[in-house]
């Protein structure tokens, strides 16, 4: 292991269970704060743009294409590995399939 002078070494003791619980609750709170309003407001906005007849298909396309485009952009920039790109592609295909099934009903 290479040690760079001026930087502290890696911790050798594991963190406590209370720290793990606290960071997990903080992440859950951030997730709820970010995606709660999005899950409520986005379908209404999409319905206003695409109309009542195509709202499910439009919502499926938006929720499928956004992560796919983000995965492509980040992969192009070099932030993620191919694994993350493949997972994004699988999520894209699954979202499109679900939106097609729901729009048929």
C-alpha cells in the first residue's frame, strides 16, 4: 500500500452500529426529500403535456429514458464502468416493457 505523506491512513477499526444506522436514516431522508415530490408532481405534469390518453406511456418513456441518458452521459465522461451501463440498459428495457403492458390495458 502506498502511503502519501500528509494524508491520514485508512481507519482500522470498524464504525459502530449506531453510526451505520444514523447514516442509513440520513440517506433514507435524503431519498424521500428528493424523490417524494418528484413521484407526486411528475405524473401530473406529464398528463398536462401529453393528455389523459397517453399519460402512462409518456411517464414510462420519461422514467426509462432519463436514467438511460444519464448512464450514457456518465459512461461517456468516464465516471462509471460498463457494469453500470448494462444495469441502466436493463432498467430501460424493463421500464419500456412495463409501460407498454400498462398502456394496453
